[in-house]
C-alpha cells in the first residue's frame, strides 16, 4: 500500500524543561530515529519540527533528498507549523503542505508523534487494517486500556486535506485538538500491542520507558525549582499547611493540553484549584480530598471532551 508519513517532532516539551523530545535516546538511538524506522515503507516522510531537532537524524535526507528508513529509501522533507508551537493539528497541516509542494502525494498518510519509541509495534497493524477496510477514511491506534491515540494513525490523505481546509476557513488550526480535526472522519479503531502508544510527556514517563538523557542535573534543578516556587506561592496565599501533588497537577494540565487545546492547561488547573478551594471552604471535604476530587473531575471532563469533539453536557 502506498503511503507517506508525517512525523511530529515539535512542541515546547514544557514538562521536560524544554528538552527536545526528538533528541532523547532509547536503546542507543534518538526517539526521532525510532520514528523514522517506524515509518519504513513510506514513499516520503516529512518531519515537522525545529531544524535543530531533526538535522542529525535524517542524515542525508534534507529537503528533497533520501534517507534510509528501515532499509528502504524514502524522500525525507522538513517542515514547521505556523505559527511555531501551534500544536499537532497545525503540524499535520504543515506536513501535508510540504508533501504537496514536493509532489509527493499518496492515497494514505501515516501520522506519527516522535515521542512513542514502540510505535513500530502498531504501524503494521494499522496498515493492514486500512488494506482490509478500504471504505474507511482512517484507522487510529487504541491501547489495551482503551485510550485512543490519534497521533499513531493512518488516514486517507484527501480526507485529511479536506478537514484541514475546512478548519482553516473557520476557527483555524492554532492550538486546535487533533480529535477535533478528525471528528468528521470515518475512523476505525485498531487495537495495538501494549506499549505501542506509550509516550514521553514527563521525566517520569521517560524513566519508565528507559529513555536516557544526560542532563540529569538540569532535571533535578527543574524539580527543585518547582517545589520551591510551590512553597513560595503557598506562603504568599497563607496556605503553608496545604500539600500540593505537583506531578498530579502537571499531569492533569497535560491531559487538558492534549485533549482540548494547549492554553486549556493553565485554565483547567486554575478552575480545578478554585473548585477545590470552594469545596474546602464550605466544609465538604478536607484539603487533600477536595483537591484530588477536583483534579480527577478535570481529567475526566477533558478526556470526554476530546472523545466527543463537543462540549460535555
């Protein structure tokens, strides 16, 4: 089956202290290298991200050149979403545009985030699913726990381009959810092996996957800075006795950023914190219980929002 690949290698990596995800190493190779291998068989590959994060991994594969992806020669292009850090939906649009500009259009497009080191386990199943269900407009990976991952999927190129055009004429793609971009497509869910969609959003994720990074001191410094800043804020608001689970707050912010739009992260945590404070103020529950309940509800609503593509009722 003929297909191209759009590899998303941008993003601010805020919860990694700004360390570029493509440069993180797993099993002796960068995450971007693993993504390129997962895209083996593609007629052309476009890496959407800063030039500095992709230059060392695509080797000879500068714009219009070839690179080896899993033993097969493929044209590898570079692109950047506009504006920079506009989110994955905008990055997909930039990737499609780069492929069109280089006359590299194919019937199907593999969309792949570069921060899933085991994505190759699922790519073959997705391609097989497309071949066996030709009437669908796309297939999307679903992990064993039921979580859908739109950034490990194969979509009909014409359908993607159509939705990009519709979104561009409307509210635009900046900070837009990928689920929202794909909402009108006839997409088939495909079960993939455990670990296929495991991604790297935090240093805890990286450690769990066995991903290496040399600047451990910087990571420690970031964690210490967050803890110090948290204490400073609590003192300023005269809340010294309140315990804040920083990792949980950041995790909920990450869910909101991925499921809705990136600016939803601070808004979600602010509203959750306000709700927790209200509950504690009227004596509904203790500080810990109020905060945990508010964060859990925020996480649930964000996931439901992304899956429905509409405001929750």
